[in-house]
C-alpha cells in the first residue's frame, strides 16, 4: 500500500461547500422549517429498529448534495470497499481494520475462512459461558463461581462495561446469581473497594489485554493474584480455576500462568476500541447469554450491510458523518454532546469519547502533510435527564455553538415482564416523561423563542429568552435490546470512518496514546527511589517529584 507517500492523496477540496457556508452561518432553523413543511420527511431515515431524524440541522438539499459530492471527491465508496477487505488500511501499523469480520455469519460466503476463524473463538467462548451459567465452573476449593471481574482498560473495559450496563434488563438467569464487575484504573481504587466485597473462593478474573503488556491491566492482575494466593495458598490450581485471559499473545498469557484452555484469542486486525464484538465481549455474554451476544452481533452486521449498499443520501452512517463535518468544518461547531434519554445508556457518551476522539483526533493526513481542516470535535455528554440539571444552561443560553445527538427508545417497561409487572403503568408514565423531555429539549435548542408560548414571549425579560439554532440529531430505537444496541454502536463506528475519509486521516492507529505511557515508565524508577538524577527533566516535573518524594 502506498497511502503514506506524499503524492497519492490530494488535499480535501470541499466543492461548493465554502459558498454555502457563508449563506448558512446566519440562517436559522426557524426559517428552514417555515420554508419546507415536509422537512422531517425529507431529512429522516429509517433502518429496521432505528429512526434517524436529522431535520434539525442547518442544511437544505443543496448542502446535502454538496456534502455527498465532497464524499465522492474523497472516494468514500472506494474507501468503504477497502474497509470491508483484508487490505492493511491501518498503514502506520501495517494492519487491516477488520472489526466488521467479528460479526460475520458463521457461513458467510464472501469470507468463509475468516468467518470460520472468528466463529471458532465464539464457540470456545460459548462453552465457557455455558459452564459458568450452569454452575459447572468452580473455584479451586470446589465452590461455584458467583462473581466475575473483568480487568482491562480502554477498549477492553469501556465497550463491555457500556454494553453490559445498557442491556441490564436482559440479564440471563443462572444456577446461582452471577455478578459481573469491571476494574480499569491503575491506582487500585476500584480494585481495593471491590476486593473487600468478594470471596476469593467464588471469584473468577478475566484479564483482557490485546498486547498482554498494558501496565494498568497487569498491575491490577498481579494484585488480585496476590489476593487469591494469600487467601487460598500458593497452589497451581488457583491460576487454572480463577483466571481467563483474552489477548493476541498466547505465549505471554502462558508465561503469566494462564492455562491454555482458559485462553481466548484476539487478532491484530481488531483495534481495542472496536473489540467488544470479539471475545473481549465475554463479560457481555456472561451477563446476557450467548444468544443475546449473537443478537448484538447481528444488529451490527445489519448496519455493515446497510453501510456498504445504501446510496449515500439514504445511508445513515454516511449522513451522520457528513453532518458532523458540515457542523465542525463549515459552521465552526467544535463540540458535540451525546444525550441519551435512558439511564441504561449511562456509559454511552464515555464509550463514544474513545471511539471518536481516539480514532479521529489526528492532525496528519495520509500523505504525511498536516491537515488544513479541523478534525474531530470534542465529544462529551451525559444521560439527558441528569444533563438537564447540569450543563443544559450552557446549551440553551451560553455562548458556545454545540451540536447534539438525542437518543431514546420508543418502548420501555413491558407489562408482561415479570420484573415490571406490578409497577408497569407507573414506569411507563415515567418513560413518557423522559421522552417528552427529550423532544422538548431538542425543540427548544433548535427553535429558541419560537418554541415558547407566544402569549408569554412579549413579556419575557432578555435573560429568559432563547436564541435557538443549535443543531441536533435524534436517534429513536424501537426498544433498547441487543439487536438495536448492536445497530447503534455500528452506526457510530462507521460514522467515524466516514469522517476519517473526508479528513484524509488514518482512524485506526493511536500513536498519541503511546508516548505518555513511555514517559511514565521513565519516571517510575524515580518514584520507586531506584534513580535519583532529575537533571534531564523540566523544572515543573522536578518540583512535583520532589514533593512526592518527601512522603
């Protein structure tokens, strides 16, 4: 591949968009809606369980046509084909980016060998999950495993944590209650609090690390190993009965002490932030069962097919990506809020922070030339009802332009579900309360004073008025279930890829993550008092180290 040479890829040239930018910088959504009563029909798309409404963006047909033209100039169609191949499009690391292969059906005709390899690992995971659910997996003393702790960081933590929380209503019944926990912080605070509540005899640890060399993860793993050995003794069966490893490095897992039968495989072509679909998703499968996990994969696969086949004007991830570029690069909206109106999606904004900013937080194009366009906006967010009492003041009356994604399920609290049967009516009313707030907030952000009762507007003081014109998308899911969540995550994955093509950057490496960790390793011997010379360091770091060494 020659994508790194200086001559193969030209500077992005957004034909026609700069002219439209001038007109739309001052156009208000009130005007756009008044001009087109069918605006929702023209600027919304449906795909199975998902409805994507993008009518509250400052666009018209000319803008969308120009954005699609820009995508064509950047050969988005060609790049989509390259993504769904085995080409090493992650050229700085000489790797393919084939997370899509993790959701291929078992008997896929286009990539049969790849599908077979993936499903071999899924079947190994299935056996393990079923053993644990049936109470056949026991600790070294013979007691049934009742707590599973996932030790990972980044994609090995955020993805499984987010999905497990989001699908908490789908928790699979087991012979004995099974709780899944997550530990990621290197300072040991999560682990310390958790170990005080767990019993060594009934706890299983999953060490999730693509490289099996991440110091955060291995430090936590070593601590729990000592915890087990202190309680249960230094016996060989402790490692065999209480640890599972997931990595691309079987030799490192074996050297650490994890038995081969307790090892699950990853591949170099799976980026960490795209890995929840792999055996890294073991905590998800333990929580919702393998049938639920396969539904999650099927939802993502449906979006993969849509992304490859739908025309750009009907292609939801393409539209999401184009709208983000329009807001970021032409309307100068540099920050994007993710606002789910469902408490189960409490970690979704955090997950997207990694997915988007680690992928597209880049400033060098594929031709090794610095970008001329701003790349990834700052992504942030919170569960909507909480956010309303926190930062919505800034969204509605502050000085910053912010784009937003509102996300909500249409249906919630089924009266036929045993858990909710007694309180179903009251809970359904609460869900309607959340939905009404979701729609009201996007309406007020878009239309400002026009969304208010005209009779009160004339008497409103200036500080009680609203400018509006803050763009937003609304994503409605028929309900939040494994299939629809798989669709939702894959939509955002492909949105990120679309934007990377338009910005001409590689979204699959993360060199900005690596160097800080290397410098930390250089400072660690000083804090451990194994090295005393601070002369090579800057004055600030020297001063801070001296304070730390006083203790």
